[in-house]
C-alpha cells in the first residue's frame, strides 16, 4: 500500500486538474497494476490484510486496503471482484467486533468509500448508519482523536447524515491548533498510527466537504505545505492523504490559475527570477539548490501578480562527528562484525579483512516496552554484498542467534528488518556480508525506529573497515 495509494493519488490529481503528463500517464498505470497484483497476492485466507505478506489480519490495514482499492476502482481500474468482495466481507466482520470508536470510525470511512465505488457490493447502508450513530454516541461521552472525528465526518456526510456530520465537524473544529496563520490537528499515535500530517489532511477533507470557506481551510493548507520535506510528507501514508486533501482544495478553488513574477533572494542576493503563468504549473515545482553560509541565512520570496506561491525550505547537513556514540530512547541497537577463527568459532572482527571473507553481522535490538511496527535499517559498507543462497533471502548464520522477523528486505545500501509486534526485551538478527572491493569503507550506524514515529528510535555506532587482498 505504500506505493499503491500515492500512485492512485497522482492519477487523481492529473484527472481532477485536467493536466497532461505523458511520462506519468504512461508509467503510473503500469505501477498501479503491479501494485494490484501484489495486493491480491498478500490477501489473507480470511479476506483481510496484514502489514506484510503472511502477517495476521490487521483491522486498520484491511480498512486502508479496501479504501485504496475503492479509489482505484473510481479511477477506472478494474479491481478483482472476488478480492474486493472478500475484503469487504472481512472488513464487515472486523467492524462488527471492534470496540474502539476511533478505529471503528476509520473502518466505516473505508466502507463508505467502497459504497461510492461499488454500491450495494459494499454492504448494507442501513447498518452503516447504525454503526455511525453508535460511534457518535460514544464520542459524546469521550472525545474521539482528531483524525477519527475527521473520517467520521466524511463518512456521515456520504451517508447523508447531515445533522450528525455537522455535530462531528463541530467537535473536530474545537480540536484545531493555531500557530500564527497556520492551523493543524494533532495525531494521537493510537492504533490508527496517524501523524499530525494525516490528522490535518483528513480534517481538511472534512472541512472542504461541509465548510469549504472556513478560514481554517487556508490555515491547514499552509501548514501542510510547510510540513513537506522535499517532495514528500513524513511517510508514503502521510504523503498519500496530504495529496488527496490538497487535490480536493485545488479543484474546489481552482488555485492553478497563475500570472505573476517571482523573485527569490538568499542573503540579499537574487538566485532565481521567473514569470509564472498557468502553463508552468503542469511542469512541476521549481527546485533551487543554494549553499548555506556559516551562521544565519535569510531566504526572501517576492511575488507580484495573480496567484499563490507555496514553498518548502529544506536544510541538509552532513554530520562528521557522533558516529562513535550510540543513543536511543525506547529502542537501542548494537551491531557487531564477526569472522571465524581457525577452529570455526565466531570472533570479533578487527578493523581489517580480506576480500571475499564471510563476515557475520549480529544486530541486537532492545525494546524498553512492548512496541508495534518496528523497523531496523543496517547500512552496508560500500562494496560489501549480502550473502544470499536463495535470491532475496539473507543467508542464515550458524552459531549466532537470530529471531523471527515479520519481513526482511535486502537493498543495495542497507539491510532492512520489520517486526509488527515487538515484545519488551532483547531481539537478535544475524546475516552474512562479503567484502568485494579493496579499500577503506565506512559502515554508518544502524538505526531502529517505530515506522510511523521516527522520533522514537535508537542508533548504534558507526565503524571504518579496511579491505585488502
């Protein structure tokens, strides 16, 4: 789903804005079809989906997949009817047994999206209304998190429950936070796993459905644009919903009308000057790379004419110190490199190794409490390859501990591990590396983090290794 929903969103943007981009129109549908095949393959026997293939059915992920497939269907893609029918049936079983109002609200939101895509196949609208009413009743006793209020508002609006939708929106508006001209909603990091970006994006969609001219709409748009990092928001999940919300905004207010002169100054010097018209918008954003000076740096953007300018400033820096110091809060990670001695026993590797030697990597991850959605990334030294006796599967290391992980991925520059549920305590993973290039290489520190809460993380220690003949 990490690639699927953003791809659907891109096509939706092109369609809604009436823009043409031959490369995207050619490549994105192919990627969507590939994602659909993978989604079908990862569906569990009970019709639901887990976070990874073979993982137990997860309530939020099942709702998220049904939602994504509904978007695809509405975009003109032929979704396998057996797959979606099994998925919808699974979602109904899950929502009927779910007791958490916030998660139940998102599941209802997904069902109403399925209703927009497939009509009666999505199930009973009468039962959807009853579920919506129970969630509203529960929210009157204990306030829902902002994202739950937002998706509930959208679902109620789709079900034509106007009074209840307005009631839910009123509660959502009271949860808004303001900083200067910016408006946002806080993510609660509950079972929905949402960030501030997702909570704000869904809140923006809810406002646009019922109160599109509310000043908080503009404040939320400005906040979302401010929080963009380069060309994405926080994660693929956050990026997808942010783009969906901003597409709703742009199509409603036709903000792609432009005719203005733009100047950008850095520390008083002009670095870019251009006249922008509507024809420039399909060409994409303007990216300026400017070296920063030591000390304070001032960026000034001037616009004269009709249209709105959105901008993001990204500061990149390179840290040359701190590789030798481990740190962490809820997670800690340690890494050891080992080689076999003459007796076949694994012993710590020094700073030098011969080309072609099998080097064992032992990762030790400690969780200070029970955690969900843990990701570990171990950067590979340049010129070192993961040993694979089966393509895509890291070779097992005899004699070293290695626990079960939900998923492992071998990349060109790193080994990635995922564990859906990590119990409190110590966990291990071992794999083999083989140096293939002579020279001195750096192994950057390994990092363990919560996938959707990267501030909760642990970092190990980096090391320099010399490879010789």
